[in-house]
């Protein structure tokens, strides 16, 4: 259980670092996502080329299996199914709201879109996305903190129970 929480904290930290780099590149430097992707690919290509030359000079053979870099068909299907379900649900909600039959839903959609529009005028989209990423990582940290506290309290309880048994003997 403790190793799982370490893995989740590691994922949150990695996600926060990657998000910070994307935010810096896109918002602070005013670059596009396409520029970011091309920069990352250039760095990876150059790094792999340098490592390949270095390994060739040292006579180290590194087997590269391209099959290890692929995702399974099930994973690809589940990703696209999730994406299709999300888009379909959004389209369905907007269609129902546009008919005006459900007045509460209509007003919720109008208010949500108005808030997003106002927020988009005040702050860039990358800033909003980065704030959402930070909030998501904080939620992951909070969940793991509760898990760690639960494990520690169980360990403390077991230790206190065993100490009480030793005193009774």
C-alpha cells in the first residue's frame, strides 16, 4: 500500500513538472503547442543520436525493440471510446439545452459558458489549464496524504497493542 502511494505521488510530481514546462513554453514564451512538440522531438532526436554515437564508440550494443514502444489495441480502443463518449455526452447536453425544454439545464449551460468566456478574456487558456493541472495534482497529493495517515495510524495502533500485550505479560 505504501509503494502505491509513492507511485501516485511520483505521478503527480511528474505531471506537475511537465505541466510547468508546457506552461512556461506556451504562456511565458508565447510559443505554440506545435513549437513545443517540435522542440521536444528535436531534443529527443539529438539525445538519441548522441547516445547512439557514444554507445557505438564504446562498442556497447543496445537492442531497441520498437514493439515495446507501442500501445496495445485494447488501450487505443479504450482511449478513443472515452473520447467519443465525452464528446457525445457534451453534444447531448448542448442539444438538450438548445431545445429549451429543460430550463434549469439551459441556464446552467448559459452561465457556465458565460463564466468561461469571461475567464478566457481575463486569463490565457494556458494559465487556466495550468491552474487546473495544479488543482488536480493537489487533489492527488491530498488523497495520498490521507492514505499515508491511515497507514501510519494503523501501524501506531498495532504497535501500541503489541506494547500493551508485552506489559500484560
